[in-house]
C-alpha cells in the first residue's frame, strides 16, 4: 500500500511521537511509504538506514509574518500534494491534528484519498477553546479515521463530537529487543557514586511541570530519613530545569539528584536497567496532561516497576498494582508512600517489573502496533 505520512516529528528528533512514526512505519513497508517531515540535524544519516522514502523540508518560522508559520505550512502542503499526486498514494496519515491534520485533510480531499489523524492527549486539553481548538475539532470531525493513543484520549475525542465508529485505539509501543532486562549497567551506577545498598529512582522525559519530577525531589529528604539511600537521576532537557535546580538547592538534595541531560540513545536501555524504580508521577497543570507515556513502557520492557500519576492516559501504560503504582501526582504524600515500598521491598518491585516485561512483550511491541495500524480500514 502506498501511504503518505505527514509529521513534523520524526527521528532523529527527540520524543516518543517521533519514535512512534519511525518504528511503526518502517514495519509497515518500504519505499512505498512516503514520510514528509522536517529537516533536522542528523537527518541525512538517519534516513540513509531507514526503509521508507523520507522527504525532508526546511521548516522555518518568520517573525514578520502573521502567523509566523504560514510559509512553513504552505511548503508542507505543497510538498504533500506533490508526493500524493506523483506516487498515487492510497491514504494520507497525519502525525497530529494540527498542523499536520489540517494539511492532510486538504491533501486527502484534493487527491480523493482517505485521511487518518493521530491524537496524543495533551493537545486536546491544553489548547483552550479558541480558534486553534475549533480548527482542531473541525479536522477531527471531518477526517476518515482518528487514532487515539489511550482510553483517556479517546474519550476526549468523543467529547469533541467525533463519531465513535471513526475513533480507533492504538497505543504506542516499545522495541522489546532493545529495551530488555539484563543489560550491563554497573558502570552507570558507579558514575553516580552509588553503593551496593543505594536505591536509584529514574525519570526520563522533557523537564515540564506536568511530569511531576519536582514531587520526587520533594520526597527525597523523607525517603532518606527512613534509612533509604535514595538517589534520583533525570534524563532529559527542558524549560523546567532551572526551577528543578532551585528546588534541589532549597531542599538540600544536591548530593543525591543527578541531572543527566541528553544521554546516548544506546545507553538509555542501560539506564533503565540501572534504576530500581522508574517514576513519572504526572499531574494536570493548567490543562496540560500526559496522553500516554512511552517511557513507562520502556521501563517495563526493562523489567522495572513504575510510579505514575492518575491524570491523563497513563492507565493504558501502567496497570496499578500489576506493573507499578498509580497515584495522585499532585499529592506529595502519595508520591512518597508509593516510592517507599518499591525501594524497600525488592521482591515486590521485581514481581511488578516482571509483570511489566511480560505485558509489553505480549501487547506493546512495535510489531503489534504495525499490525494494528495495517488493519485499519
């Protein structure tokens, strides 16, 4: 099947959405799948080993324009139309409702092909009720299929008036061969100065308030007062780092909090192996929420239990009491009380991690995601 996939987010751009499209569509076919995406550093090297046909565009905003992104998205539309017509694609897929979904809808209607749009959760709750939201709602109501990444996201789409028979639930996946238990990680723990009895909490993600990383920093003093040699490592960058660093200084936890920034992708599975608990106690902040959370699956695939918040769509990623614990991420006491047993009861943590590994292998491999996507009609 010839497909056109329009997505600004595609590897080597960082983030779970970029991983999703690179991994799923490589399993759906070869050069007959055309990816129209942004040109980013490292793209040429990545595209050389990717099986799909990747069409890169320099997408720039111009401050003198209103809106600043107008030329950027006109270029994306023109290229999408050219690819769709030249290769006579059978369907058009869009990575997000806006702006890609609007471009995909226009392209699909002009070349008379069905259109599918992915929704991820946070865009549905974080864009208010203004013009941007109304445009997104128009797109979702008029395309042929909408793929929601979680039950939470699906419910949000239905509340926007999208017909239930057009909304399909497909959660993202994880490469269970790359992310697996038993990887060597002693050197990583040693690099943080951890001893044999030290317990490591790990977070991975953009440093944003909704992720709840500040709640883990706040929990550290109490955990250590309970006799737990708890350390905390954060992988990721973002606008919230300065605020987190100030909180670390205020709480006196500088010796136990380790900001790792970006890490080599080859080392990421080893970092999951190095930790004792993965934690992202997310919460909703001014409408911004977690739609799913691929990082929970990555941790589970490595056999690690997770602590997740109740907000958003994390219930599809973490099964409470089975693969980890879900708590109110806005409640500091609940965060602390969820971390404590997972750091002290190794048998329980191991069992939750084992359950998580089995669940990801069974239902969340990228092969499984590709099968579900290919079955859409």
